């Protein structure tokens, strides 16, 4: 797809003053606001192939969480609650009364927490392979578990933030290895190049998350899951979706199919 390089991505963006620091986002289109929240070790670059299409029908906003991509770090600790509060003020700065939230991986935990704390702000919730029950599930590679040991991670992080490491991480994360090209590697590398200890602190976001928050969400919920996802197995989230009465779409290698629940609700 043309126009999906890191340079193309940042050329579409802007910085907004939030909490005394700048937060980067791509903000395209008009209408109802859709806010996209990326996962760990990523940035708004993750949604480079989504926000243009969404902007045809919505105001599509992809944001860099604090300390990722081109957003400045928070002045205080990076926690689940501090990120939620930061996003609330970011949405206020956008001038959006309400939003639909799209959260990927760790961003799914942030989106659920936000929707549970500020229910009147959220119209709909889409969770893409969300990391809501990380421990004891999936086959996460060694390096993602390593950063949970903060003493070790502080020593190794400066040596791991290079394109070679990012390429290996992406190859381990995706089912179709052929999509990992130089453009993709560069974008994800630039997403975390200056993150440093933010990567370590951000592991606490999913650690802070508790599944009970999901039961507090009032907005309609859609789980979009990858059938081949080894990091967050779909069955884990399908079971959660059943418990809260959410809609589920499972993506296969060549098609989509409904699983788990039947629903006529059209969220998008």
C-alpha cells in the first residue's frame, strides 16, 4: 500500500499540548470520532493502513501514547490510570464530546479501563487481540517476558533497541512473515527508538489491568481476533466476550468468520 512509510505517516500528523507536554496524533476526516490506541512497543504507526479508510466515514484519530513514537513522556509515573487520565485530557483537547475506541493488544486494556471509568465518553469499543489476561496465556517470546524483570531490562534495553531486534520481534508476532519488510521495520523501530525506560514501565499497564473492568463497560463491545495469534490466543478472548455479551469476529488467513456469539449489532 502506498503512503504507509514512517515519513508518510508523520507527515499526516500533528502535536497537541496535553498535560504540559506534546502528544502526537494523526487526525483525519470528519464526523463521529474514532480514537485508535496502539499496543506495547508500537505507536500510531500501527494504524497507518486503517485511518485513511476510516476517515472516509469518521473522524479517525490515531494517537501515540506517552513516551511512544513522537509523544513526550508523562511527567509522573506511567500507569494504567495515568494513561487513561492523559487520554481523557487528550480527547478534551481534540474537542470531541464522545469517541469510539479501538484498542490493540495493550491498547485494548487501556481502552477497556477508559470505557469503565468514563462510560459517558465512549459510544463503542473495538478490541483487537486485546491483552486483557496476559499471564499464563499464549506463547510470548522470551524478550517480552524479560522486560518484566525491570533490573535486567534496564541493562539490556539500550542494546535491544535496534532494527535487527525489531525485525525479529515483528517476525515472531505475525502469522504471515512475508509482510515484515524494511518499511514496516523502520516504522516500528522509530516508534520505540526514543522510548527507553517507557517500554519497561509500560509492562505495568497490563499488570494493573483487572478483568472486572470489562464488566463495567456500558458501550457495545466488538472483539476482533486473529485465529493464528500465538501471543494472545483467540479462545481466551472469545471466552471473555461470551461472559460480557460482546460480539466476536475472528480473522482467518484468507477470510473472516463469526465465532462464539451471534449478533445483529453493527458497530461500524
